[in-house]
C-alpha cells in the first residue's frame, strides 16, 4: 500500500466517481481504477459500493478512509516542514473554529498569514461540537483548533482571551431601551436555541441553568446567523458570543448585566510546525478582552 493509493481513494470518496477523481488528480482514469483495485486487493475488503448516485464508501471503507486521511495529512505536513525555509511556508494548514469563538479575529490572522506565505494552502471549517473537535484533534486530522474552553480542554491549550456573551432581542423589544439586560428580565421570554450537541446550545443551557431560568424553546437552529434573524423577527430571544452577531443587527443586541464571558483557547497539534506556530502568534497579537499569553491549565480556564 502507498500514500498515492490513499490519496486516490480519498479523491474517489469525495467526488463519488473514478472519472471525477481522475480529473481532479489530473491523471488517467485507468490509473485511478487500477490503484483502487490494488488497494482493495491488498486490504482484502471492498472500499466502495456502486449506487445509482455514484460510488460510496462501504462501512469498512469509511473506517479505512478516516485513517487514510490522517496518514495523508501527516505526510503533507512532513513534506511541508522539510521544505519550509525561513522566508516561506508551503503545504496545507487545516484549521477548525467553533461558531462565534474568535470569529472576528481569525480572518485577520489568516489574512496576514497568507500575505506572508502565499504558497501555504489554508483550509478552514466550522465545527460546532466540542466532542467532535476533540475527537478530530486526537486523530490528528486537525492542525489548529479555535474553540471555547470546556471540560475537555487539554491542559496544554493556549488561552487567547474571552468572548462576551450578548442577548439578541426582537425589533421594538422593550428591553432595547436599556444599555444592558439582566437575564432575570427575560424569564418569561421564549428562546431561539441551537442544535443540542453544539457548543452554542451548551453555553446557553449552562447560562440559563445557572440563573435559575426554565424558558420555553421557540425553535432550534444550526447557525448563529439564523438565530439572530429569527430573534429579530420576534420569534424569541437568543444568546451567543458577540463575535457571532452578523453585521447589521447591532441595534438589537445588548450585553448582559452583569457581563458574562467565555474563555477562547487555541489547541495546536503536538508536533506543531512553523505554520501553526505563526498562526498562534498572530492570534495572540489580536485584541482579546481578558487576554493571556501563555498556556493555561484546565483548572484555570474551565
């Protein structure tokens, strides 16, 4: 088995066909087919099943591809580290961010990273589940994660600062007359909440529980921007990090009294290369309320 076979299998899984995978890889279709057959022969299993919509991984294929992805990424990082000189970084950097935590600061840091190292390929995706982020970090599928501190926070995580939590009210809501809002003033309000396994709903649940509230749930959504729009229409109030509020809705947002914040941390893979270290340094230079410049033990940030 070879890394090339792993890369071909991953491309087929993503594209759903050998033809599309070959076009993406810029190789002949028979070459991809031959490599996949050889891989299946070496493994003694079928990795893909043919369906009306294309090729899909089998159950054992999905398990294999998860590990193949880790191996391919590790190989790319090794090559990038070997080729990276003092003046330039090459290769791929995979970054995950939880919705609303560092949302406004990460684009600036990544923009500066790209300006410094234009040959570096950066992949960013939002992952709302702390458990999923933790699993991917441990598998080595991520290079860098920006997230809220939680009970799974690694002891060597880097605390960057805090995100303030705010409430979003409907247009014309009487509490908009106040500069700050007490959660107790919202005890009779319906709430727009988030997916149950997501970080935003975990934060909201913790806050309302700590304040002795038992609010009705008006709706559940998966995206912060959707929650803000629905709250603006009067469906219910919602709570989220200030960074998650999309532009144009600032007039219906109020901070809490007393203020509530959540620590934001960066989790970097243990064998971090120059790209991860540079991004961490750029994020540290951002203006973070309650910022701290060192790694903070879990007991200090949970």
